[in-house]
C-alpha cells in the first residue's frame, strides 16, 4: 500500500470533526489553480506533460512516469488533484493576507515541496507552498470568491516558509533560493538510520547547512544526522535558531509546509515529535506573523490526525493542550522557549547551521555567544566575522 494515500486526508478530516475543530473554523471554498499561478514557477513543457495524463492512455502515463523519480505515480485524477491543492492553498493564503482570517490550515494532497520547476518527485507534482510565497511577494494574490471590494490583489513584503517535514523540500529550496524576500527554513533528516544503512543519504539527499541562499542567510537548513529527534530537539531549534532568525527577518506571512512524518510512530520519519510538540511549535510563530499551514507528508494515519489537530488548537488560540499522553502544555510554556536537554548529535547538528548563519542574523549571533559550550571560541569566531556580511544582512534586508 502506497504511503501517500487518500486515507491520510480522511484521517485528518475525521480527527478535526471528532475534536470539534472543524466547527470552530471557517471553511474557505476550494478552487483550481489557473495557468498564471502554476506557470509562475513551473515550465510550460513540464505542465503540459502532467496535464495530458488526465486524458492520456495508460501507456502514455507510464512513459511520463519513467521520466521522473521512481516514487511518482499518476492516474486520470492526478492533474486535477494537484490543481485543487494549489488553488485551495492560494485562496486560503489570500484570505489570511487580506485580513479576513487570522490563520489558515489546508488539508490538501498531493504534497508539493519536492516538486521542481521541471520535475515531479517525492509524490509531488506542483509546488504549492513555493507558488503561494511567490504570489504573495509579487502582489498577485487574489480572493476569487470575496466581495466585490475584496476582488483585488494582495501582497506582503516578505514570507517565511517553515518546512518541518522530515524530508528536505528540495523543490521549494531550488525555487526560492535566489529570492531575498522569501526565507526557506527546513528541519529534516540527512542520513538513513544505522540499522538500515548508516552511510546512505535520507531522501532526497539535499539540504546542506552550508546552503545559506543567494540572498545570504535567506535559506536555512537544519539537517539531523540521526533519527529519533523529538520535542526537546525541535524545541531547541526553535529557541536557538528559528525564532531568532524569524524575528530578525520579520516576515509579513509564514507559510508552513506541514509534513507530519517527524511525528512519533511515523514509519518513514522514525522521529518522536508528540502532538503537544506540534502545538508548542506554532505558538511563538503565531506571535510573529499570520500563518497558513499546508499539509505535506506524514504517513501514519493513526498519528497524522492528532498532530494536525494540535496545530489547529495552537492557531485557534487554545490556552492549553492535552494530547492524552504527556503533561498538559500551555501557551505560556511554549512562549518561554526554555532550554532543554537534548541529544548530543542534535546539538552538533544545530551548531553547524548556527555557525553558517551567525554572520547574517544578530539574534543568532547572540544565541551562539550564550551557548556555554563555545565560550571564548565563539567570541573569537564572531569577532573575526566579516562585518560587511553581517551588516548587509540576508533574506530581504531583515538581518544585520
């Protein structure tokens, strides 16, 4: 049974209904994406090939699939589903940017963060989140079903894309890498587990910490060297890196590529993030900018619904969250960003990224200096950094 299956969507919808979250949300009507939206980042020849699968023979579909990765499959509904996922996310993003809603969540599939401009891979065909970010910064978001006065274009100056799917969003990084107004921040695994193949790269094998973006600091990769990362490790990424960078960058919108394959019990991710951990992730981010969360991966149907609902609880402003397993967590707990003991390998992984970005972001430099394990070495290293790099900033002038 293929992991990217309809039951993923059904499990989330059922969990939202059972938890009462669906009734507390306003449904944004779905729609299909149109050519001027998906052609903003995808080539016309690639789009034509995928579009043709809706009416083509099985032989043609097989020939198309052979041009891409061996994890891609298509049927007569693939193209329409990809258009519906992108169009719905664009509509939700526009409703947030226009101020109609504080935040939005999008239960959509197929996922999109592996999709490149000219290539489908990793179950992905159209890169939904990258398109939303580009449309937002170019001032081309529109509310197709708004009131007459709302049928206009909406924009934000800067967008932060947070990708917490356990697989690196190689497509999103490639599409946004040169854009100073879009920051891409990914937390992902870099290597297979020791029991499987300790020297093999974890899919898709991309996302090095040294890849800081053509805009100098606008691309941030935290690459886990081992499986098993949980709430404490992600909490430390938030405390030491993500929140400091986000505050420096000061986005007007946060788009989340929400893959729940880092969740406890996911068969592909092999990590340990609890529903309460996901609740805590979104609290400090919602204090920085409006959020539009879009489903990416996550393949344990017994887990994905609870994790998604935890995000809903956070964005709805619930003051506390009880996942029925661990202790009850509160918004105040999440906002405090207290230091937490975590795996030694996780600290080393974070430090690699922090060292790559300290010159671009003042709050990251402060985080590094506060880390006692560096001591005088950190002070000397930062003192010797190229001040012109630090002052020039990255990510649309948000740094330095």
